[in-house]
C-alpha cells in the first residue's frame, strides 16, 4: 500500500483494537500518505520482514538447527 485510504486506516485500527472515527481516519490517511508515497518506487523490494515477531521466531529456528 503506497497511499492509505481512510477505510484502510479504519480497518488497521480496528484490527489493532483501536476505534477511530471517520474524521480521525481521514486525518491519519492524509498525514501518513505522503511518507508512504516516498517509498512507492521501492515498495515490495525491501528485504526485511514486515512483522517483527516472526523475525525473532525465524532467527531462533536458525540458531537451534
């Protein structure tokens, strides 16, 4: 995602257990959108795990093998 919509923000907030109203979701989307657009050229090419908890699990598996 390179430019979040207020609906995206609402869905992510809900998944995190935080409720945001429509106006707040719009403000968040408008605030973070330009920062994410700056990464549009390399979106999907960065070699790192987006979910940090699984990174620790994978690193632990590599050490114990």
